[in-house]
C-alpha cells in the first residue's frame, strides 16, 4: 500500500493561518482587477442578474447581492452553530470565562462607533455607517495570530475567539435593529410559522438534516422578502439545530459545524471578499483619505478597537470582577486588542447594508477606510504580539 506524501496545498489548507492568508489573497486580487483593464468585466460579473421564479414567488437580484444575502446567510448559520455550542458545552459555558471577552467586545463596539460618529455627526447620510468599525473579522484576526505559531498561548486564542463570538452577537443585534427595511406582514407570518415548526421538530427530537435545511430555505426566503436582513435567518435556524447526540447518532450540530467550517472558510468568505473588496484607487489622494467616512472608519478600527477592548478589559480587571488569563500579559492583551481592529469581512458586510443596499453612494469611502484600518491594525497587532510573546524552546 502506497501512502501519498503531504503536498504543499494540503498542508496549507490544514494550517491555522490559511484562512487569513486566503482572505488577504482574494482581497488583493479583487483590488488588482478593479485597477486593471479587467475592471469592466469585474463590475459586469457582480452586476449579473440572477433570478429564481417558482410560481408567484420571484427573487431577482444582481450576483453581488446573492453573495451578500445568500452565501453570507450560510456564514451566519455557522456562526450561530458555534455560538450555541460554545454557550452550552464550550468555553463560554463557564460563566467565569464570559466576563472579560464580553466586556472587551462591548468596548470594541462602543468606542469605534463613537469615533466614527464624531467625524460624521453633521452628515445624516454618512452617519448610517456608524456600525462599520464596530465589527471584527475573526478569520482574518485569528489567521494573523496563528502566523506566530507555537509562541501563542492557548489563553490568548480562547480570549480572541470568545471576544469575536460576542462581537458577532453584537453585529447580529445591530443588523436586526438598525439595518432593517420596511417590514412585510405576510413574510413575518411565514417567519413566525417557520420558527414554531422548527421549535416543535426540535422538541420532538427530529434528527433529519433535510427537514431542517428545507425549513431553513423557507425561513431565508421569507426573511429576504420581509425587510429584515436575510442573513439573520441563518442564526435563527442554528438555534434549533439539535446539539445532543441521540440513538447512538452523533450530535447534528457538531456534524454540521464540522462539515460547513471548511466550506465557509475556504469558499464563502473568500468569494465575499473578492466580490466586495474591489476598490478602484484611481484618483485617490489626501483629500479622499481625509474624508470623514474613511477617516472615521480607519481610526475607529485602529484606535477605537484597541482602546475600547483594552480599556474595558483593564477596568473590569481593576474592579476585581475577573483576572488576566494565565499566560497573557498586559502587553499581549494590548496586541490582541489591536488585532481586533481587523474588521475586513464583517465591516464590508455591514458597510454594504449601510450604504449599498440603502442606495447611499458612499461604498467607495467605506472600502477605503476598512482596508486601511484593517491593514494597520493587523500589522501593529502582529508586531506587538511577536515582541511580547517569547518563542517556545
């Protein structure tokens, strides 16, 4: 029997930093194409109309919105599965592990939003983007963290992951409350019925994936038509996926989480990054960089995130509510806080809700601020952590 040797490609996709590297690559590719003679074809691709019609049901959107509303619903479904598992069986099941990352996430949302609002308080259109710098891209941030290899203690990995989970909860709440259009009563009725059915089949122990997926599709379509953003359907569906194993069958939630993780990491998020990061830099100068929208986003991500996360964590530790995790110093906490300023995917997504899908033509400014703020945050976070963490001998 011949055992095949590992290849570079297989080793790459097994590495912990692969997700972040792939996201960087697809974002860079999108920017290169957007600034090349291929930019016209890039725009045409994203504007390609895609329609689905079943009787009276008709969904017609450009490809970009199918990616943002459809593929990202799969991403949020995975986020929901991870949230449920962590809160029931994972690190967050122990309430003592919740305080520091939860408070840090709160600071990392409040301070960046306030910085953005300071720069855009007199513009009622631009002010809609206040939540853009409040987001953290967990795949990107962890990808950069894992570039440091074995020198990173488990406590920092757990802290950053837990903080990102609470950050995702905040993003879900923000999307549901602040980026919801006019509500359709009929669609809300369908959503309610779908949730009731999901609750009942969960209570009666139904373990058929196809049943949950079918109801999830119905829920997604109804949410899409309701005015509530469609990605929230993924989170709602995840809540009702059974986590307990039964009749010698493995946990449905854990199986689905495992099966989806690679697809989301290596397909959904890179496709989203490629579709949303294509920024034409022609004519960009100091005036564009200092525009209140990109300036507020960039400073919110770089200054606001690290200041909010670090200061809020420092405060609760000084108050005696919790303690600095074992293996983490104040300097490594600061470096981790700086990494939280890598907003990229989630910031682009919220930006599309704030500007593109509301018809506000500030998408260019939004992308410029996100890319600048995320790059500087990632570099500073990496350098601080590399200096503060000693390599294992």
